[in-house]
C-alpha cells in the first residue's frame, strides 16, 4: 500500500484565491482529493496556517469559508501534532536552515507517518532529499501515480 500524500496549506489558499497561475491547478488537486480521499492527508498546523493567514489579512469571512470547506474535504484525515513532531522539526532546523518552522513541522509529521510525497506550490520542500514535491502546475504528470 502506498502511503498517503501530504496536502499543503497553499493548495486550499490558491484554489480559493484571486486569479493566479496556481488557482486552477490547485482546484484540480482538490477535485482529485475528493475523488481519492484516502490518498491524501494533512495536519492540524495547516488549519492553524489558514486561521493565521485570513485573520492577519482581516478577511476572515472569506477565510472561514475556505477553512470550513477544506475541513469537510479533509475530514478524518487531519493528523495531530505531537511532541515528537516538534522535537523532530527542531532537529531538522539544524540541517535545513532557512526553511520555515511550519514546513519543518509538516516534514516531521510526514516522516512519522512514513509519507515521502507532498502536494505543494512551496519549492522549499524540494530541499528535503527524501521528499518528492508534487507541483500542482504539473498535476497532469503525477495524477496517475495516485
């Protein structure tokens, strides 16, 4: 059995946002998630990121809708953050300087679950040699591997 693929925050944000090169591909990713729900997972930090982004931009009514839709889509596939994930993220910070704390935490959760693939527009995930970043812009190339 293939381990599920981590779904990054930016997928929901781009799919729901203004016109952008990533808007349509990210919407296609969310459609793929709806078709193949057991192939994907995310973590609680992704939802914290959604809260932070939309509250800090003071567009919570729009953000609340994105948060709720993404929550329904990912229902029962949101991993908790545990203390060991935080410790692992801190260890990763020594090696991967310049990668955000959030990305380090996502990587730690992925490692705990044995997942080596992530759908993300964030190129920083390409810095982890054991992670395959699936770029939404290239969905037609990797969709059949799901």
